[in-house]
C-alpha cells in the first residue's frame, strides 16, 4: 500500500488539474496611450511597482500597486535617443535598459541621473551579444546585472 | 535563417553573464545545451528561457524535458539538471524542413506543431517556479493559429525543483506570453483583452492547497474563423486605416504604405 506521500507523487505525475480552482481574482489595467499587443508587464517586488513596456509606443509606464495609478511615464526615444532596446527592468527606483549592442543604461528618474555602460568590446571577446528580445529578462541582484544573449543577439 | 556554422558560433558562446556594476567586471556563468549546436530546430524563433529565484539562474529549453539550475556558489561549474516532463508531452519532434527556411509562414507556425516549453516564470512571494508547456497541435488547413488559441499547462515547482502539480488552461482563454507575478499570485492576460486600452488579468494562486478538479483535456486548440490577413495585420500592428499595403521583412520588422 502506498503512503500518502507516494500517492501525492503518483498524482502529480499523472493528473492535470483544472485552472479554475486556482483562479482567485481579477486585475483591470487601463493603458490608453499604448498600442496593439506589444506590451510587456513586469512587477518589481522590491518597491511594488508594475512596469508596462510597450515596444510600439516606445514607452514605459510605472504604476503604483495595487492602486494601478501611473507614477512615471517615460518615452524611451526622448530620453535615450535612438538606442534600440533589448529589455528594460525596473528595480528599486532605477530603470535598467540594455541594447542589442551590449550597451547598458541605468537611469534614475527621481534625480535624472544616468549612467551608460559600454560592454561591447569586452563582451565581444567572448562572442556575447545581449538578446534583442526579452525572453531572458535582465535581472539585477546584489549590484550584479545578469544578462542573457547570443542567438542572433 | 542562419547557416550551420552560424549556429555553432552563436550557441558555443555564453548563455548568460553576470556583470558587477561596481567593479566593472563580468563573468560567464552558463552555456547553451549542446543540442543547440547539433540539432535542426528553429532555435532563432523558438528561444530558451531564463529566470532567477533565490540567487539561482534557472534555464528552460523549449525541446528538452529538463530544467537547469545554476547556483550562485557554483557559477563556474555545470548547472544541475532536474527532470521535467509534461503529462501532455506526447509528440515526437518535427524537424525543420530545410527547403522551407525562407518561408516566413512556415517558420512562424513551426512552434505550434511541436510540443514545447514556453515561458519560465518565478514567483518570489511563494518561492515557486512555473514552467509553461504548450502541446503541439495540427495546423488548421486554411486558418492561422494564434498563441491564445492553443491550450497550455503550467507545471508548478518548488524552489528545490520538485514538481508540485500541473495545471491545465483551456484554449482561447489566456495568452501565456503576457503575465506578471504580484503579491496575490500569477496574473495571466485574458485573451479577450489583448487589444484595446483595458487589459484584464486573471490572478491565480498556484500554491493553493485542497482538491482541485482533475481534467482530461479534449480540445487542445480552437478552430476559429479568422479575419482576412489585411484586417489581422491592421489590428495587431495598430495601423492607421489609411494604410493599404504592408511590407514584411522576415526577422527584421515591417513597414506600411499609405
């Protein structure tokens, strides 16, 4: 006879559960200035901000949470010129942007402070190119930036 | 489409680097699975995924029934490998047809045909990992498929990479590409609101204990009469009504002419 833990393991390997059981609530987000489907949503767990990045509108909006009121709206091309963006990441009051040419921009909207880090020549030595798309999100942890890349950059 | 030598070149290099912002130094912390250099799959539009949880990088490759974990204190060693296999994983891999490398529609739909693992999501509030699995489906004869027309599952793992459960999401209800994790749970974009100004997300607590209903999925994709291609492009790209032709350059983007 199987123990309870054995049974649980067997269930996990052979049974699918209906998602309805796990659904608990709904969130409505109004984003009138954004277009089409090309919006990516990321939640910053450190300061509870929801970031919306729209690639078509070239726009980043930060919403308070759970109020979902816009706090900051940034036009990427106004701030950073024609820098193509591979991914954006908001954490703890700082915006991190990475371009496919391995350029990293760290921007603090509160003070306007901006720092650019040019990684291309160093990373070229190991044939590394940051992704053009955000399947591997940038991640910042203990002052370390984690970047994924390659394929076609 | 890149050549075999390009494929070798790209996937021999680092998959992830860690850049120390204070010191200005970086190190390579992981590599691609060797199958990226040897197999004929459309990796360029069928990407791998990485996410972070508890100072670990977790990697998911679309065609591989494993999760890979690189721990902080082992950044120079090989990642640990954990088994993963969806209950709905049944299809054999369909290799790319080389003769159709220039066929944009074929490459676009290729991932629908194959079983594959898509998004990899981490939940720092519950210390859980969610791996989205998308079962391969037959392409409709005349209509195009969209991501939200295909059913998917979410495999729920704890931070020790032990499977907790697999949860089924019906075709046509959610678009798994758009989500975020809030203190309340995993917020999934409802398929009905991917256009327009009001976006609706359903919130799921996948750590919820109890006795959820078991399910035997019957329909893995929806067959819906889609609008004509012109209307589809106009809506999905947000084109002005005056645009009467669209030029699409595969892999680069598109422009429209009025």
